[in-house]
């Protein structure tokens, strides 16, 4: 088996670290950095490609006087195997002797990496990892690193992070500042939060990321043969965000022969963080899996870059934005549906904690439907209040014995963690 020459590996390690150190640390992300720096566990940073995982790692690295670094998303390391790890550690010891803080980018590209990481962690190394595939990482972490790791799931920029990037403060919002925030929100709704897109505004860049993920992270990795059908499914789901569907309905619509194929393909898209399935809430897990799901995408900008757009998309775009923010905030999210429907309910250890309805505008035509759907979820789970998120409206509605707060999505996005009605 081919082994990378030690001299070549040393040159690569030095050049990668030099490039890593020269990278602009960028806008600080909204994570509890101190907690991850203090923990003795392995820190795993996971999320979709190009969402800023390596930049976050660069930000964390600034807390150390020196560290070790390797990036396996490098064509020069295509032939690297677990048998090369001892040589890599010798290079690290030669170039940075005594250092026991290790940053590794895109670890999933090395098959069998988890045993090596477990060993060096047990030897006292502080380890930070990034990876771009949830399924692979979960299987490997769960099998060999149980109890040894903590995980950060990183998403594209939140609206708060975008405002920080643009140097727009959110305290003491004057009329002029509100106009600036609102204009930025319109851009965010259309273009999303991928860091490079925010920097250059290039929709073609988002298309390239999407194609790269489909081919490198899914089609190639999982050996998908129905390439055309798989791409059509991904495109269909991106076009029809926030719509409810069953695997069987998707099979019939797109002409797949097997429901199992559809289920697996959706799972691959979810593992790569392109698509998110939200289940209909039920105390029976079996019923959750059998019922229809609602499907959302990672980023409204990427969605607009690759999918068909329709004139009535705005409400579903807002809904998608809200779902990703709830996930970013670490919420367990479901939808509620009986005779009435509520877009999102949040749950914590078996208890429903909140209900959120999203619509572009509360109008005379839809007001009763939206209120009844939210009130139905509130009544079912004994919630004292709920939220309706809209594009621009704001009011408080007393509905029976409950209080419903109507709030613009942009304002809710900057009111971090304030997803419960005010007393």
C-alpha cells in the first residue's frame, strides 16, 4: 500500500498550518466557545460544507499559544490511511514538540479515524474535529467515542451574525437603524447566510456548493446509481420546501420504483445537511415515522439558487428561515396537525414547550385559520401563549384565555431565545 513520504508529509503539514494561520478569523459565531475550550472531551464541529466550520476552528485556535493542524480535504492526502497516522504524529512532534492541542479538518475522509482519535485523546491530547456528514460521524462517534466527545452543529450565518458582520447593532433601534435592519433582512431572506455568499453575493457559488455536496458527499460516497432520479428528488424537495409529503407520495410523483430508495435518498440528503425532515408530533414514535413529514432546506439562498421559484414562495421562505433558526437554537421541532395545523411546536424531554405559526401576512382571509391552528396546538398541550411570525406585522391578540404575540420574523430572529410570549 502507498505510504506518504515523511518529507512530503512534513512539508504539507507546515504549509497547511501556515495557510490556516493566515486565514481571517472572521465574524465570531454565536456558540458557547468557553464551554468547549474548557471541556476535556473531544470537540466535534459538524455541519454542511462551507458553513464556516474551519473558520470557527480558526477562532477557537486563537485561545492557544500553539497547536497542531491537519486538513484532510486536500487532494495531496487522498491516499492517507490510518496506517499513516503514526508518521503524522512524528511530523507533529518534530515540527511542534510538546504540543498536545490538535485541530483536524474533514476527519471523515480517513476511514477508521475514530480509533486513532480515541487513543490520542486518552493520551491527553485536546482534540477538535470538523466533519460534513452527520450519518458517518454519528456511527463512528457512537461506536468508538461514546462519552468522549461533545458536538457543535454549525449552520450558515444567523441573522444576528449577519448584522454583526455588517456592523449593524441591535440595541436602541431607531427608525434609521430599523430601516437598515429591514433591508438586510430582505437580502438575508433571498440570499441566505453562507459566509462566502455574504462576502461576494454570487448565486453561482451557492449552486457550486450544492452540486459539490450532491456528487462528492452523497452520490460518490454512497455509490448511488440512479443519479438522475436522485438529483430530481433533491431539486423537487428544494423547490417544494415547507410542504408535507410521504415517501410513497414522493415515489409516485417522481417515478421511483421503491419507497425504500426514496427513504434512503432523503436520509442521505439529511446526513449532508441539505434537507431536514420534521415529523408530525405524536407521543407514539411509530406514528411519527408513519405520518407525513414536512421537508425544509438548509438555506433559503441556496434554495433560490438551485430551485424553481414561484410568486407565492415568500410565506414558505419565512417558514424555512424560522425552522433553521429553531434548529440553530438547539430546539427539538415538530409540526402539529389534527383538523387544524400549527407550523411548529417545540419539545423538551417529552413536554411541549412552545407553539409557533408562520405566515407572510395575517389577512382577513387567513386570520381565522392561522389563529385556530395555533390555538389548537396551545389547547392540546396546555400552553398559555403562542407566537405568529409574519413579514412585518406586530400586535398582541387575546384569543379566548390565551395570549398570542404577532411579531415580524426579523425581530424574533434578533431576540435570541425569546420564543415564548411575554407575560
